[in-house]
């Protein structure tokens, strides 16, 4: 009932403005559309949901889209889950907004570092029938404290050695993100003892 009264009030106000000067029509228009058009904006501490396509050199590397049945990516803005340059590009964007962000290597995963490549005996990959370039493995760091992703970039069957690379697979590449902001919401407030 209150909703209907508010609608009639706006409608009658709208009809009244037709008999007044043009500036009143504009003012009335702004009052009616302002709250309706307000969309949540991306900012520090907000939960943001996005769909995106990642391309390198024009080739699609990854898609996170409802078109393919994927759940959108949700992250806490400012929480460090995304590349910092991508977070900066998303700052202030509104729900429903679409943007394309191009990140050079220095703003993404850096340039390829030759020091992160090493020559290893192929027998280190025991249990694998055929070791080939492009294969990825999990390996322990020399100190045994970390597990790292390594990619075989070269196989020399004559010498029995392979070149493994611990650079990020996207290091040295310019990344193009095609992003749509699906939703922006406030982080839940927590009270004492972890209650929301």
C-alpha cells in the first residue's frame, strides 16, 4: 500500500511538471532516477564477483563465464587474490560494467627469468614413460621447504637431460583481460565471538 502511494505521488509529480518550466522536469527526472540507477561500486574491502576472459597474443588462455557454465570468480577487493594492476583497473567500476584491461609483463607475472631455468637429468622424472616439452610437474625446492610448479621446456634425449622452468607460465606475456563486473557487495560485519 505504501509502495502504491509512493508510485502515485511520483506519477502526480511527473504530471505536474509538464505545466512548469523545463528545468523542473529535469529536476524531477533526476530525483526519480537517482536511487534506481545507483549501482554498487568496486572498492577496498568489498566482495566483487566477475566473469572474465584472459587472452595472450590474441589466443584465449582462460574463460570464467556463465556462457560456459562457470561460476563467476568472487574475491575480496584489496585482499591480494588478483594481480594488483587488475585490481587497480577494477577500482570504482560499477555492477554490470564491462572493461578490457591490458597488462604488460611488468604489471603481470614479470619477465621470464633465465635463473629460474635449470638442466636436470631426465631420470629425475621416474615413473613417466615419455618426458616431453610442455609437461608440468610439482617439485620440491632444493631446501625441501616449498613445492613448486615446474614446466619442462626442452628435452635433449641424446644427453638425457631436460630443461625445467619455474617461471610462472604467463611470465613474459602481455595479458588481456576482458572483464564484466557481475556483483559488488559489502563484506559481512562481524560482531563479537565471530557472529555476523
